């Protein structure tokens, strides 16, 4: 399994796997402003090709410790149509790092931004937003998630993807509660 996972990462990571040292910081009130500056840069590069652009990940959740790395979700019409967005984003200072089926990820040369690109209608869009929105209102799950992240940050990781994979179980559990909350909040009878 590890061999298969490593082979997959070698195939989709542009530049290969990189050792990761995880450093968590307490929430910084400047992170939303940093996102807005970056979002303006993305919108300036892509114009009306941006279908949706959101601040996601731990830096988008007030009160949550995070790697000081801004995660962004960009929705475009067709992620496989790289001609529509890769060159403009590269010209705006983003480097293509991941090329997976149905997903691209860019980062800045400073490695302090991850820009995830998906096509409209992908479940990842809902998952990212449900998780973010739920963590913004659930103190218990913010604490749970921060505790797991702090424990994992003390380990050495061969690649950032290994750290992300190690969070899968807790993210899945929190996402289950987030989906239940989202479904209940969308049900007019729930109020």
C-alpha cells in the first residue's frame, strides 16, 4: 500500500515529494486579509473564469491553530482545460504543484499558499465548505481538530501529503457532523 501511495504521489506531485516539518501557529487575525489580497490576485489573473473562490482550511476558521498557510478553493468550469487557467495563474505568481484527475493545486514560491482548483459540481467543494463552516461554529470540533493536529505536528513526515492523510479519520468524523448540521440547517422544518 505504501509503495502504491508513493508511486501515486510521484506521478501527481510536480517536483516530487518533499520532507515536511509541520509548524502550527495560533490563529492570526491577519489571515482573512491575506486571503483577500490573494483572491484579488487570482481574480485579476482569471477574470470571469472564476466561478467561486473561497478561503478554506484551518486559516479560515477563527480560533483554530493552523499551519500559517492560506488554503484557497477555486472553482472553474473545467479543471482539465488547463489552458484556461494555468498560464494566467503562473503569471500571477502561483506554481503548479499537483496535477491529479479532477484537481490541480498551485502554491506560491514561498510555499505559504495552496490554491486548490476543481470544476463546478465536485463533492470536494461542498466538503471543504461544510467542514469550514462547521468548524467556525463548533467549539468542540475545533478543539478536537486542533488537538489531533498538534499531536501529528510533533512527528516527522516524509511529505505534507502524509500529514494530511494522517488527519483523514478525524476530518471524516467532523465532516459527518458538518453534513448533518448542513442538512438540518437547510431543512425549513428544522427551525
